[in-house]
C-alpha cells in the first residue's frame, strides 16, 4: 500500500468530509492512480479545480501519483497568484454563456433577467447537456456533482446550497461577470435578446390600461412576446436589485 498527503484549499474544502477540511491528510492507494481520479474520489469535481501542486510543482489531471507525494489542490479562484504555474484550462471563456441543468429554474429566470445567456431545456439528459456545453462553449450550471465528474465536462459550476440571490451572486462574483450584466435585455422565456419596439407598432396587442400607463416596450422576435415595466417586471426587478446590491 502506498500513501500520499493531500491538502485542499479555499472552497474546495466544502466537498470533503469534515475531518479532512483545511488540513493535511493521508490517503492510501494501490497501483496506478491519476491525481484526477483521486481528487474526485475524495469528493471534489474536477471542474472546480484549477491548480494541482505535487511536491511544489504543478501537474495536470493525468499525473500518476507516487508514494510519498504531497499534493495541494486549489480551486478556480481568480485572485490567487498562480501566474507562474500550469493552470488546468485556458482562461475563463471570454463571452460567458451557460447551460443550466434541470431543477434550477429560478436561477435561469433571474440570470436571464440580468441579461446573461442561459440555455435551459427541462427535457435534456445529462449527456445532452454536456454535448451542448461543448458545442456552444457553455459553462454548465448544476446542483449535481455527478454531472460535473463526467470526463467530457470542461467548464462547470457547482451550485451550492443557499437562496437564489446568494447562488446567482456567487456565480457573478466567481466569474467576474458584473460588466456583462444588462438587466431586461433578454427574453425570460426563450433566452434570445430583446429589441425595443415602438408603442404604435404593437398598439392593438396591448391591454388598454397598459397602453395608458407605459410607453416603453421590448419585443422577442423568437417567441413573439411583448415586455413592459408592469407589476411582473417590478417583482423581478426587486430580485435583480437584490442580486446586484
Ligand atoms: Zn422569447
């Protein structure tokens, strides 16, 4: 039996059993084991890992661990000064787009309200989510660690427990997305960008009371929906302000 010593940093500790958090611990192993498989066996999805140091040198996921190795595992943490060492993937996707796993409908709705591009289809299977993620360079948002552990997954975010506001704020801060936020620029229903439309052009489609009170309207060409700043908007805006506050 061989042994290595692990230490996980920052929020990666959330994935470990309590007695292993924020300290060195020994792990035994037999035969050939990649560092990626060991990290995932300990509970951390590889998509959450940005840097692995073995005896002070950076290695990639395929590194085969050796008896006596001291392994430090760091999260995707932008403020960490790791310029001189190998990172496990390219810099974050330039134009950040997402695909959401099922069961996070509220996150999808409010992220779209912020103007962020979030693909969502409740009928997708995990393998289809991964396929679309790769094809369209979309970061996967999920509450399932299992999904993030698939070998093909390159960009993914594990949604931790919390309120919708906390969860979305977490994603925004994690990826430094504030400069890309443009509230109410995207269709909440189908995710396509909205266009401004003049009141005159859609007059016959607006209820009389609405016509009276509102002059600004947006339109989704894809699903033929009209948006204005009514009570529904006010409800969503309250949450949007809380997220950005
Ligand atoms: Zn639409």
